């Protein structure tokens, strides 16, 4: 494990977005809650809500995205809070490193999403997207299950409409008693489409930083 001083030095500011790589090409958005000695605490992703969604001892990469780079911190899950809102306590297992890999940063939200399942189309709203997948909200009671394949179309602001084939990773009830469900899809994108999505997310990140600075 790396020294606690290194943890505090390398981690972003409390409240900053962090991304948890819980599957090949798939990550989930979180945020840094606190740093305590050799450990740090993040918000459990909504897609993995509940204390049994992932087990302690699991190891995975955590990364965050300062301007023009990615910082990756291999970590181990050492504890999970017992009640909502769930928190994960993580311990680094290696020193943080800069990475040139294309970790899939999620961002954006609010755009209209259309899911095509067989002969039926389901309308929803985008929660976030990356070049490896997206998360959306739907309120129609159409049967959807992990592993289902479908077509998805979404409008990425001024960049226009994009379409891709996707596979459902998870389907769960919307949190906090809200109506509808959250659907997480994964997909593989050609480089031209990946560039469009990266530009969309990058623009969103810039706008988020600007809003954070204005609110500070």
C-alpha cells in the first residue's frame, strides 16, 4: 500500500468526480467523499446500490480526469457502509499513475434517448454516456433484462444524433423513490463515433468545471 501522505497528495479535491472501473470497458461515475489515513471513501455508484452489490476484497482501478490527462489508482474495496446512502472505503494497492489509455469517462445528460427492442421503441432520457456505454432513464414498463441486445439513438447536443447497437448491463429501479428505471448499456463504437462521444463528454467536462469555479 502506498503511504497515506501520497494518497492525500495525489487524490483530487473532496467532492470531485471519480470513476470506478468495474468491468472491461465499463466504468461507473462516483465522487470522492473523504480521505482518512491510508484509505479514502467514495459514493457507491447508483448502478450497484446495496451492500451486497459488490464484495469487500474486490480490486479495481479508480481514475479521475484532471485537464489533459488521466490519473489511475488501483484500489481494493475494504469496507461498505451498512445503510444508504452507501459508501465504499477503498485502499490503494499501487502508486497512482498517469495513463494514456482511453479510460471511458462518462458525462453529459438530459438528452432524449430512443431504445429499439424488436418492433417496439422506448423513449427515455440520457443520464450519462461514454464511448463504451450509456446510462438512461425510462418510465415505460417494457420488459428489459441484462444481456438483451437493442439499438439505441441519442442526440448529443449540437453534434447531432448518434446510433449504435448495445447490450443491457443492468436494469434497476430509479433511486430515492423516483419513478421509472435506470438502464445501463454497453457498446463498441467505431473510431469516428467514439470521437464524437469524446468531444461531447469533453465539452460537458469543461462546462462542469466552469460552473464549479463560478460557484466556488
